[in-house]
C-alpha cells in the first residue's frame, strides 16, 4: 500500500477545509476527493492527541485499502 502525504494549501486544492484549515471527513476518514483520506490533527473532529491520531491512521489506512481493493475488483470485472 502506498501512503502519500499531500501538502494542503489554504485554498483547499486537495480537499475542502474549514476556516481553521481542518479537513472534513466522513466516519471512514474519507474526504470529498475520491481516494483521498485524512487522519490526525488535520481533521476537523480530531482530539489533537497522539493516541487519537494513531487510531485515525489505522482507520484511514483500512479505508484506503478497501477503496483500492474495490478499484482492483472493478478493473478485473471490466467496469
């Protein structure tokens, strides 16, 4: 699995963010940009604690893995 760190500008080029520059995610840490997940202190609802950021990382990695698997299955099915 490839994990990228993306530089986020105040203009929200990669994902819309709040005025405080936090990224909004759903419960699976998916942003509004397909295939992009956010974890840790950059999230709007983050607790700003190391243990929470670690947990976010695990959730985001799992969600991203499931997303990549769904793409592979679609590719194999010719969708």
